[in-house]
C-alpha cells in the first residue's frame, strides 16, 4: 500500500461506487477518512501508509486494486493521484470507485520559539517576554522540516519583509552591529540563516540577535524558507500574548501549520510562494 511521511493534504476527488468507500491511515498517523467527494484531510506524521477499503455489506474489505500515479513536481509542490477498484468485475474494471489526490510542499518548516538569552548576563526567558524588555537579546528558534523531501545544503531561513518592517517600526533591530559572527552559524549577506541538510521530521536550532528599544513588538512573525534568494515556502509563528489563537488552527506552542505561500503583490511587501521573483531585501532591515 502507498507509504508517505511528512505533511500531505488528502482530497477525495471522486467515488463512483455502489458501496461505501474509505481510506484507513496507519503507522505514524491513526485515522480514517470517509470516501466522500469533497472531503479534505491534512495528514502529518512520520512514515504512514494508506489502505483503501469498501463495505459490500457485512464489514470492511480491502480493495482489489490500488493504482498510484507517479509523483508530479511543480516548483516546491508535489502531488500524486491514487485510483482504486473495490472489486474487479468482468464488465467493469475501471479504477474509479475511489479517487484521491495527495498534495504537499517538498520543502517546508514549522518554526517554534525556544527561549531568549540576554546578552552579557546569560539570563534566559521566553521570546515573548524578551520582546517587552529593552536590551540586547539572542532569540533561539527551532525549525522542523515538515515537508516531504530531504533538505539539501541550498536552503536558508529568514524573517519575511513585512515582519522585518513591523519589527523595525516597533523599535526592534535585527542583526545589530553585525553580530552574525557571534552566533556560530552560517548567515548569508542578507541575514538569512543557512540550513543544514535535514531529513523529513528532523529539526535544527538557529539564533537571531536583536536589540529591543521599544515594547510593542508584533506577536505574529512570518518566516520564509528560501533558495538562491527566492521564497520557497512561508510559515507563521505567534510569539506574543495571542499564542494559541492564530487565525488558522494553532498547535500547542503557538506555531501555525506550515502553509504554501500564495502569489501576492511583492510591491506591498508580501511574500509569494514558489516565485521566480527575487526576495525583496532592502530598507526594511536584515533578518
């Protein structure tokens, strides 16, 4: 049966069958998805598999045939279609009793705030608390690979242009005094932290020096995963008092599920996913 890992969006495209259909997910995820056209389920976990079943009356049985199409890649997106035949009949062998599509980001991250260290004292506190206290801080984040294909050494992570603009407006300077050399990490000329090769489901910690001169930092931060100066995918992190109350379902630590960046007007400082346009670094500050 088809096996997957990472975060995939499963959509039921069609169900042309006389019997009820369903998808049983086992392994790193345990759930059942009803075979009803229009049904959508986000599946996230380490190494899970799909089994396709039908109920002819008297209990669920495995389908006779499950056909998995080759994966198609388009930029940072990957997808596959699975067609099922519950029972092969002499007069009907078309694999259309249940048809589902799975879509995913090849490379994506989920960012979590770990803690903040006050420079010179070693004092540790939460990132949200540090943003309310003037001074120089080192913010520590953890970026988990939630895509479906391993990272190579060609990706970096940065704060988005709108987030840098909002931080600068509230009196927070990113990478003050060229302190990138003191963080023991690789940082490119635009302030993006270079990511190591990561397997799906593994994580990497990174640090971000800041200088706080105000007390009204934005609570929602957008991070951009980048390749060669172009945005691959974005994710949002809630670091302030709104944590756990994001506009999309939030996990316990306030990090919203990784999402694909939609095409947007970069002239307004927005982020475009899988864009061929260069990332707009500039007056907003380095991140």
